[in-house]
């Protein structure tokens, strides 16, 4: 198990999470957070997943999960839940993804309604590709609102 922030008594700050993740992966964490908040105009919810999962940021739209992000010491994990149709779309494009997301698409257990992909970003050489690929999965999952809808 990767070392996560599991102390339920103390909610970590943004800086606590960034410091735990460390550079350059903290920049990838920040880029993914920025993509989620700017693209979908959502504010993440801090959640303690207990001893097993630790603190995480839940990004939800209309009460439905879009992406959860788990800070870890020296890495982070993004959870993207894809329904069956979304998973099929991602698999049709599998060659466009880097090795981390490709492996997750192939190895994640399937359920009747899709899969829960835990994608660990841990390699400083592939972190930018990994974040880009996670963004693409999120875009498959949920089209962003039109810009004029955001400004009204």
C-alpha cells in the first residue's frame, strides 16, 4: 500500500498534500486539479477515506463522482469510474494513451456496469502524459459544460 495521509483527526491543507507528493509530481497534481476545477467549474470536497484510503479530494457534478484524487508520499492516485459505454469509448482509443493509463484500461477489473480505474501517477518521466490521459478519460466520462453556461 502506498503511504497516504490517513490521520482522520487533521484535514491536510493544499500545501500539506503538495509537500507530501513532492516535485515534480506535485505539479502534475496541481495541473489535474486545475483542469477539473476550471473545465467543470466545481469545488472539490475533502473526504477522509479512513485507514485504507486516507484523505482525498472528490470532484463531483450533480452528486455524481467525476474524479477522486488521493495524495501519497512521492505520488498520487486518481480514481476515474467509467460506465460500460464510456469504457468502450476509452478502449476504442487505447492506442492514444500512454503506458500507465493503457495498463489501467487493460488490467482494471470489469463489472456489469463498467470499472473503477485507480491510476497511480508515480513516475516523474511520465507524469505529464499520465495527467493528460486522465483528463481524456474524464472528458469521455463527462463532456464539459459550454463556456456560456459557466459564465451565466
